[in-house]
C-alpha cells in the first residue's frame, strides 16, 4: 500500500506524510522497536470463537484500533478526511479529527464515524474554546489534547524549501487562523505559522486541568512517554493517554513507543486507559501493543497510504489487512480475546524474558 501511495502522490505530499524530524532516527526506531518485541504464544487454548471486540475511549469497537489525528488529508485525496472517516465508519473504528484537518469536524461527523476531536494548545484561547464547543455540538465522543508540540519539530524535508502545500488544502476548522495564512508555500512559512501564530509553548499541567474543567467530554492526552508524566496526566484528570512520539515528527532522539509503553502502563496502574501509536504497521504490531499493556492503538501513516492509493476503498483495505492479521495472530498466539492478548508474555530480541 505504501508503494502504491508513493506512485500516485506528489513529491511534496509524500514528504509531508513520510517525513520525520531531524535525522529521522526516532521515526526509524519506532518500527525497529516493534520488530524487536517477541511474543510467547500460548497453545491448546480454544480460539475457535475468538474476538477482537473491546471498548476504546468509551466506544465499542470490533478491533482495538482508532485513526490517529493527521492533518491536511485533502492533500492526498480530494475527499480527504471525509473519505478516511467514511472507511472508519464502515469498519466501526473511531476517527480522531486533527485540529489541522482539511475538512470540517461537522462534515467528518456526518459520515457516521465515531469521532474524537484533537486539539493543540493554542495562543488564541477563544479559538481553542470555540473548537471544544464545535466538537461537543458535532457529537465528538472525546477530546484529545496533543501535548508533545510546544513547537513544531524540525522537519528537514519541509524546511529544505521545495515543499508547497496547495492553496486549496487548508485547516478547515480554523477559519482565518490556519486557512488563508497556511495556504501556499510551506517550508519555513509553515513552521512560522504553527510556532509563531498558532501553538502556545506555555502549556502546563495547570492548563491541562483547566481544559479538563471546561468540557464534559472525556479527555485524552496524546504524546506521553515518561511514566512520571503518565502519573501527572492521571492527576490532571485525563481519561486516557496515548504513548506517542508523534511518529518521529517531534523530538528526534525520543524513545520508541514500544520501548516506553511498559513503564507507562505500570505507572498508570489501571487508573486510565493507555493507547499507543508510532510505528504500528500491521496486525502483529497491534498484538504486540496489547501484550505490552495497551488497550488499543492509533493507526497513522498506513491509513494515509490507503487514502492516497485508493480513497475510501484504499483506507478500507488497510483496515481489513490489519484486522485479518490481528485475528490470525491472536489465533496463533492462543488468544481468544483482547484480555488474553494483554496477558501474553513478551521479551525483547537479544534480551531475556
Ligand atoms: C500526524 N500526527 C498528528 N498528530 C496530531 O496530534 N495532530 C496532527 O494534526 C497530526 N498530523 C499528522 C500528519 C501526518 C501526515 C502524520 C504522518 C502524522 C501524528 C499522528 O497522530 C501519529 O502520532 C503518528 O502518525 C504515528 O506514527 P506512524 O505510526 O504514523 O508512523
């Protein structure tokens, strides 16, 4: 699917999807860390009636997946987020709407997908509160505050100049703030838009508690890696955390999420839900995430590959592949359900059990 997407996508859009920050070490390490996880399969367990059904973010799901928030999807396909969300709705998978989505949250919710609204901490608190109100009115099931973007990571592919976001691809939910100003040349001006105009680097735990206080929706914090931050997230009232390094697009050199996940799960100790993203490429990775203690995963780039390669049917194909692989892997590992998958033992290649 990645190859098919690469063959149909402009160089600019491809760099936007594929790029990480700095030397892209963390981006590469995300995949390697999942590859190094080894599962200890159980045998002689009846898996004839196996199911991957569970609940994520309070929502019933047929597989423990949700769509990661990803910006500007009309850059990859004219229908953008509406196509991805329609495929998510058909798969029964929740769709996280990026604050920088190129379709409105109302249009995305109209697909019938269960939605979660992702927010960055904005300098413009009025706009921030307005977005919360729109998310509530559109029927979003939760808010997801991304906490690993005090400023935009150093994305060298974007900064090296050749990258131009088409004028038609705008942040549809931000009106003037991210619409007109964001159109046109990206690269340095894109970074300036995000860091000087939109994002506020002053986010503190007191602010997180304030966000918690101004909405009745469940609050998810995305971008947690340190177990102490996981505990602070619980203290601030988070209902869920996402162990994430933003797909290697923020701090280059940050730990891979498969490496960070177990300590976060320990620190949370069941007090809120733990999700993980960054490097999930197939059903076996999902099983590994469950075995490491996650309740479920956010799928990122693979869905954009499906979108670029084939619109909504392309996204559906990616969901189907991941789901089939997960069901097969669960059978082969002796897991009739998600709870048993979360009890699988793991080791790290080269290390002990
Ligand atoms: C992202 N990600 C992201 N995260 C977020 O909180 N808000 C956003 O608007 C975006 N936008 C975005 C665009 C693109 C093109 C990518 C690839 C990623 C990060 C995303 O939610 C998720 O954390 C990563 O994509 C996970 O890494 P992998 O599995 O896609 O490599």
